[in-house]
């Protein structure tokens, strides 16, 4: 399937099922260091500020659109129709697939209480799940020790529940040193999955308002992030659309 591009960032026009199959096939064939990246409104600002993150996104073997704003942006710019594949949903899918196929998993991120609750919930929902290990996300200055721990556990899948851009930076630094087959950054998914934070209802997700639901839960912490990233994305989208219109007039 042809890889698409929107405003400098690549993405795959895969369905959720196709994405899952690609991940499973990769694990079963023994490939290592495969990772999935995702694109949301914040990705464009992060990529502009840090070329390494842009390279991280564009070089990923699997790239999904993880924000409805970007899905709408693709439609506005006349790009190929694509399904939003939220990391929180793909995380749950991969837990089920792992339990069914005997893939072992490692959870890295969040507070000790949250990651412990995530493991408990994962095992409760998928009793056959093979949990290779877990660790909280507070290991600044000890990254090498964390990598050694993960490698000792030898998981097939590593879930990294750390916020952006820290999770992208960690994967860039250590991906080739990690003895794992598949790596997926899941951001704040552990908080949602463990019940520490509520997720937006489906109707808000469909309207691209999931960010607003999260903002309402943590306004003091999230307002600056969403104001900056969403404004930047809207401005970029407007410029890209204007360029399209000018190009058509000049033809």
C-alpha cells in the first residue's frame, strides 16, 4: 500500500485490522526494532522544532493517524481517505492479540501505582497474557539500566507510556539497543486503561473533541499544550490549503 504524506509527515493508509496484521506478521517472522509512530496535531509542531522527531515519524515501519484533526486535515487537502487508529484502541487490540499468540509484553511508563494497575487490568481482561515485566516512567539518568532490565525480560512487545516528546527521544536513543521485536509509544494510555483518567465518549472522539474532554479534566496542565499545538496545526493546514488553491489558479 502506498505511503501518503501530509504537510511533510508520512502516514500509512491502513485500516486497524491491516495495522494489527502488519505488527503480528512482523513479530512472528522474528524481526526486531520495528516500531509504530503516530501523527496528531502536536506532531507537526514537535517535528518543526526537532528534526530528529520528524525523522523518527517518517522512518517508522508503521505510521498511523492518531488524531481526528489530522484525519479532517487529510480530507480538507484532498488526501486519501484514512482511518483514525488511536493508540489507546490499538493498545487494547495488541493485548488481546498477544494473549492469543503467546507474545510477551513489557509496560514502561506512568507512576508506579498506575503502571501496576495497568498490568492488573491487562491480566484481568486477558488472563493468558504473558507479562514479561513492567517499570514506572520515572528513570531520568538511569536509561541504560532500564534498557538492561527490558533486555533481561526479553519481551516481544514494549509499550512505552511516556509523554511526547520524551517517548520519541527515548525510542530514538535506544531502539537499536533494545532486544524487542516491536515498540509502541502509547503516551497517556496507561492512565486511561487503568481508570486513573476517563476517556472521552465515542461521540466526542468522532467529532475530534477528545482533546477537549482531556482538557476539561486537567485544565491547568493541558491548556498551554493544546492552545499551542492546535493553533499551530490549524495555521499550517490553512497555509497548505491556500497554496493548493493558488497552485490551481496558476495552472
